[in-house]
C-alpha cells in the first residue's frame, strides 16, 4: 500500500473533487463491464474522496500560496 499526503489550497479542492467523482463514475462502469481487477483502484479513489469530504474544505491548508 502506498501512503500519499496531498496538501490542497481551498480553491483547489472543488476541481479535485469533481475529477475524483468523474474518475469514480468511469471506473464503476469499466470495472463492472470489462475489468474487475481494477476494483482496488476504484475503492482507493472512493477513500480519497471520502477523506477529503471528512476534512471539510475550510480545514485543508489555509496558508497562502507562494
């Protein structure tokens, strides 16, 4: 298992969240129809999205960008 820490600025959270949702939707179809071996990737993306939701946007990196 790989543990990755991502630091996000508040304005970057929404685009990332939309990308994760799109990837999850795509993989749901792909895993179901063509490649059940990708189920691990699908669950990892869901966990990432859920972790971002649990943090709440206002709690993710409040420091100004360089």
